[in-house]
C-alpha cells in the first residue's frame, strides 16, 4: 500500500470504477417550492483517481458528494460506489467523509478522536495494541505526533483538519469524499495541507473525490477536474490534468500548471455564463 | 414555579482564577455581615418581641445546640428531595432520550412539560397525599412531578443541539442509534443537563419542604417548621430555615462542581 504513483498513467484505462454517477437528478423540497439542484450528471471516477469538482456556489457539487455518501438520495438516476448502492457502501465502511469544518468531538483528545471510527466499527481481529499502532502511524502521517493528548480546542484550524483527515484514514477506507476540506483555512496553511494531502494520497491507495472553490487547488491536486455549471448543476467539462507526479511546489511554478489553471478558469467562466 | 427556558448559552457561567474570585466573594460577604449586624441592631433598638423576629445571635446559638437534630431532619428532607429528583429526573431524561428523534412525540410531551412548569405544582401536594399516603411517598411524588418537566426540557434541547455534520459523520460510520446517542448526543446534552440539574435540585428542596408542611412526620425540616410555627417557637423555625438554606446551597454547589469537572472540555468551562 505504499507504492507511490509515479505518473498519471497509474490510473489505467481498465481500472475499476470506484464511483459511478448515472443520469443523476436531485431536487430539494417538493411542489412549487422545489429546487432542481442537479440535472443529468454522468460521471465515472476510477479507483485510485483524484478528481476535483469545481463550480459556482449552489451548483450541486457538495450534493454529488453527499449522494455518494448516502447522506441524501437522488431524485432520479443511480449512484454506484465500489459497484454497490451507496447505502451498502456506507454499511461496508467503504468511504471516509471529510467536512469543511473539522467536526471533532471536543470532549475527546486527539488520539480518541482518531480512534472513534475504530471504536464504532470494532474491526475484526484488531487488538488494542494494533489500534494504538495504527493511530500512531496516522499521527505521524498527518504530522501530529506529540499532540495525541491535546484536546481539539488546543489546536489551530489546520491541525484540527489534520486530525479530521487522520480520523477518516484510520479505518483504511478505499474512498475519501472531501467537501471543501481546506476552505476555512488561511492561504499558507492551505497550500501546505494540499501538498500533504497529495503525498498521503500517493502513500495510500485511496480514491479521492474532492469538492473545492479554488481553481489552483483543483489543478494542483487532481488527475481530472470536473467543471460544473450553475444551478441546476450539470457537467460543463472534464479537464484532464497532465502534470507530472509527485505534485510539489516546483509543479506549482511550471508554465503548464498556469495554462491548466487558465483553462479551468475559462471553462468555469463559460459555465457561469450558462453553458458552452 | 416557573423556570427559565434553556437556551443555547446554557452553562455560560465562566470560571475565574482565585484572584478574580476575591472580588466576587468579598463584597457579598460584607453585605451579609452588615445585614446581620443591622438585624441585630434593629431588634435591640426597637425592642422587637422574640416571637416576631428573634436576634440572629440567638438563632445561631440554638442552631449550634440543635445541630444534631437539625442534621437528622435535614437528612430526611434531603432524602425525599433526592429520591423525588431521581425519579422525576429519571423520567424526564428517559422521555427526552426516547422521543428526541421523533418530532411529534417530543412536541406532544413538550406541551405538557411546559404546562407542568407553568402551574404551581405544589398545589397538587394535598392530592398526592390522597394517592400515596401522608408519609414520604406523596412528597416524593410531588417532587417528581415538579422536576421531571425541567429535566425533560433541558435534556431535549441538549440532545437536539448535536452538530449536524457530526450526526452525518456518525451516519457515515454506519453507527447504530444507541452508539450515536452515547458517543454524540449525550455529550452534547450534558451542559444542558447540568443547567437543568442546577435548577431542579433547588426546586426539589423547596417542593420537599413545602410538601412536608401538609402533614406527616415531624422528623424532617418541613414537619419541624410546621410544628414549631404552630407553637410560635420562632427561633426553632429559623434554625430549620437556616439548615434548609445550607442544604440547598451545598446541593447546588455539588452539582456545579461536578458540572465544572465533567465538562472541563466545554467552551464555557475551559477558560483559555
């Protein structure tokens, strides 16, 4: 599980589909007060892919994420997560969900926050020692060793989001669903978290579906960027990001990076103007 | 017997370091000493009769002499208040825990909880005597009726205050209802539960003593006050009142202390 992705080709054409959206329609409310949030979205995310969803506010990108997580149900169409219904995938603990707010439990220490999913899932054959070792490994991965006995309120926003990330990774889900995870952080912290997230993605074998408002963030992190239209949300364009791996600060300074940022920005501009 | 509605600022009283405590403790203490002194002086100067208003010094000295009996009586009253609170609080908390996910059920009970908080429950005391007899049973019942709605309301608001994302997080872990209740809703409810308890312990003590006025044993503070007042033994009445005050205050402080310890992670308690 530590084989790093050396190039975008790692996601081969015949890779399994992790998440499949087919003809998705989502309406909120009913009757005259209903809002059509998403209309006819088709989107396949392959295993081990890093895909970003970007679009104007209210375009339904978070809604797509929540549909995959079985937090809400589609009004039409179907979602498959690891070939299963989202509900079954949820029951099988196939995905970890990360919110914009760290959503930590204030009364638990960092260690016990990260242990929460393990406590709930009672993963078979996992002893207390295994659990401690796993938490230790994650603390190190997200750069929080030494903070395990702290309470969330003693940490900065960035550190809190690291705890949230560790908590999502601790039960080794195959998919991470991330809803603007760094949206509330300052620019500097955000840059660092992006690079770390990318490193973690390369170290683990996870598929990441990432919702963001930030064009540079989407380009830096993703294998593909999905640009969505304003409400009702549709897929405007899917832009492949053929930047070299690993994504580092050097990549961020390359000309091609800027070209891709421009491409996404223009596509987003068209999306907001109401389609191509 | 109306009680303030719980709000999201429940338990917002801030702890202070001792240096700042001094500023809060000393002035009220000085006022207390001055008031007692003035009381003593007024009785002296206006030659007020003993049965109308005894001197504080006289009350104090009898309080010391009768301390053993007062403690015994206080323990009985406290027992009634405690058992009533346990029963009423238990029912209130359990009903809130069972119904908080089902809006119509919680609202249905909530209306009656609000009514019970608005009516003077103590007026039911003679009725509970008819139902449960003249001794402790009826008094425990009255205390329960008075405290159950308080804890129901506070617990309900607390359980519902759980963060929406955190609830979705638990759902994403496919956590069961019981697990979610225990790991998420209950910790969110605790600050409210303690706010409710602070009110309920005081109410329980008041209702217990007044219930004892309506008859039954004299071996409790209410019964003793009733008996001594009938005999115009005003000093004795005052000693029982002082004991009731001390018990009420210490109960409140115990709850506040547990609250402060258990919720040291809570924004309202942790200071910096």
